[in-house]
């Protein structure tokens, strides 16, 4: 199964970002010459990816769960805030993250190290950039994401508490990816599944 580790912002943070992104989506819908190749990610699935494991063999899933439970137990709840905007070239448009970003990066590193130890991720990987993807370029489409990133740059949401590490199952279909929770654990220990 296709899996990744993530944090999900609370509903209030999602609603704030959705209000900031809504005008960009409307502009894109009216644009006849500009972006044309943007696929806006579904609001219901907005998350902060910590580690993307890809296709995980069924026999490794129990050990991945066990190791991520230990990662979560060793972490603490984080206070985060969605703020600013950016892009990865003209491939992805994202909202940035402020707050306990050092602890967030440490959590992402631990989640990625878990994947490396299980042979799911390579040893060498780029540094972690805390972000929430709001749009992706369609394959082969003309894109220009810089103006959208500039408009998101002024966005500053309210702080929210991230207290749960989630192992997410991703299933791709004609309408994009659908996410479901494979397992979750509270940061700092406690009950989880």
C-alpha cells in the first residue's frame, strides 16, 4: 500500500487557508492564458507530509506502525501556524509553516529515518521544507506558479496544536488521491491506533 506520515492542521487553520486560496482558485478558473495547468488539491486532504514512503510491502506495515508509534511517543505536541507561500519551481504551490518548526523538522527527520531503516527511503535525501501543498501542476501543462506564491506570501493564519502523528494511506484515482488513516498516535505518548 502507498503510505506517508503526516500531521493534519485543525479545522480552523484549514478554513483560514481555504479563504486565502479561494481567490487564487477563482482567478485560475477565469484565466484563459496563464496557469491553465493547475490542479488544486482537495481541502479535505490538506496535510503536512513528514515522510513519503511510497508503496510499502504488506509485511513491513506492522513494523512501520511500531516504529512510528515510538517516534510519536518520543515527540511533543507542536504549536504551528500556516503562514506565507512558496513553490517548488512550477511543480507545486504551497503554504508555509511557522511556529515550532525545529521540533517539526526533528519529527519529520525521525519519520524519514524510520523509512530509511526499513529500506523504504534512500539514505540521501533533500532537507525538509515544512509546507502544505495547495496546488500541483498538471503533467505537460503550462504553469506559472510564482504569482500565486507571491499572493500567498502575506497569508498568516492563527496558531494551532498539532498533537497527532498519522500514517496515511493514499489511493490514486482519476480524480486525484484519496486519503485514509492507516494508524495514528498522539505526540508524547498516550492512546493511539
